[in-house]
């Protein structure tokens, strides 16, 4: 029999997690602040202390760290010697602070970041990053569960970087459709060609990461001066149609700053270095 697991939080994701543990054969005990159903096969209790006592591994999935910080501290004594696997999304610093709190109470702490929607949990499509205490229990969630190291903020660090990429890309998708429709191009007409543009991203990601590793940003194939000029005409077109161009303006501001500081002939990967140069020394946090 697989080890008993407790799940605190039966929201959309907590429910999916509890279902996956149950399906994987873990005796599963659940608790939720308000009355919500537990998946078939899982035990539900209204007594959070009893829920924690039921298992050596306590998985937490609540809205945010504020919620986690309101639930866990009163349970510190009961949690002593157990493993908390916190799958609530949050910042790397919040994960580190919670890990420190756990360490002072002799609680093992794993911080996880779920990167895929609820319907992937328990299937081969799931992706759950984790760092801090290494645990096999996440294998019940299916798919991949890369362990990113003992430093507890690493999973959340990957999470914020990946969601930075996701949301800025999604903002671009939203704006591109508005731009196309302002030119009487239907979203369905643009979509196949838009997919072709997004297919370039994997190549860009590989190329930029190699350049950042080398610290060299050759601009022979594409440089920042030409990129900034291209962005300017997108802004001009959007604003002529009365469309908000703030996302593209933000991108243009970065490219233009690079041009204005003498990097117009450099490749676009230089922007990462430029962003890092603007960070005060004491604001960075190493692994
Ligand atoms: N849904 C997804 O597809 C998805 C994907 C990746 C990551 N995540 C992450 O998973 C976490 C949970 O998301 P979700 O979709 O499950 O959210 P949700 O459906 O809104 O559920 C939120 C849960 O948090 C509980 N909660 C909130 N504040 C609380 C408090 N102060 N004390 C105790 N319990 C509290 C809620 O309890 P009540 O029922 O009593 O309100 C509920 O169980 C979030 O950090 C989210 O970013 C979700």
C-alpha cells in the first residue's frame, strides 16, 4: 500500500490533487475551510488537526501564501516531524520564508509549482516542479515532477520565469488578434499564420540561452535598431486604429533604451543583460 497523504484545500486544484492521490492508491484524507465535497475514495474531515494527524505527508493547495500562512502556523506542533508539500503558487521569497518557518519547527518542507491545468493532474500531461525536501510522493500527480534542488525557492523561481514568458506571450496573442480584426482580418484567418510565428519561439529560446551563456550578442542576423523601428510602426498602426498599444510600447521602450545606450547593432538577446544591469545589487537572490 502506498503511504497515506493528507490534502489541505479542496478548491479546483486541491480536488484534482486529492483525486490523483486516491487513484494512485494513497489513503487520502482531505480538509477544506468551507464545506466542499471530497473525491470518491478520500476521507473528508472538518477538523484540520485530525486531517494533519492522519498522514506523515501533508499536501497544501490554497489560493495563495496568505491563506497558507493563516492555516499552517496554528498546526506547527502537529506538523512537527511531518512533510509539508506546499503546491500553492507564490513568489520564491515567500517559499523561502515558509521553508525557514518549517525548519524552525522541525517540519520537512517541499515547495512545488503546478504548471498545468487541473484536467492534466494524474495524467501524462501534468508538470509539477519541486524544490526543497526531495519527495517521490508527487509521482501520483502524473507526468513530470522535476526536482530542482534543495534551495526551496527554486521551484517558484522557475514558475515565475515561465509564467513571465507565458503571460507576456498571451498579451501579444490578445493584441495581435485585435490588430488583425482592426484590419478586417478574421481571427480564424490569422490563426494558422500566428501559429507559424509562435513556432519560431523554441528556436529563439535556444539561441538566446546559448548567447547569454557565452555573454555575446551578435546582431548580424537581427539587431536592436531594426527591431525597435519595427516595433514603432506596430505602435503607430495600433494607435491609428484607437487600440491600446501599451504592451508593444513596453517592448519598444526596452529596445529603444538599448539603442540609446549604444547597443543598436547588438542582437536582441542583449536585452536580458540590459535588464539585469538595471537591478540594484542587493535585489538579486542567488540559488
Ligand atoms: N486551477 C488551476 O488550473 C491551477 C493551475 C496551476 C496552479 N494552480 C494553483 O493552485 C492553487 C489553488 O488554486 P485553485 O484553482 O484550487 O483555487 P480555488 O479553486 O479558488 O480554491 C482555493 C482554495 O483555497 C482555499 N482558501 C482560500 N483562502 C483560504 C484561507 N484563508 N484559509 C483556508 N483556505 C483558504 C479555499 O477554501 P474555501 O473553499 O473555503 O474558499 C479553496 O480550497 C493556487 O495557488 C493556484 O495558483 C491552479
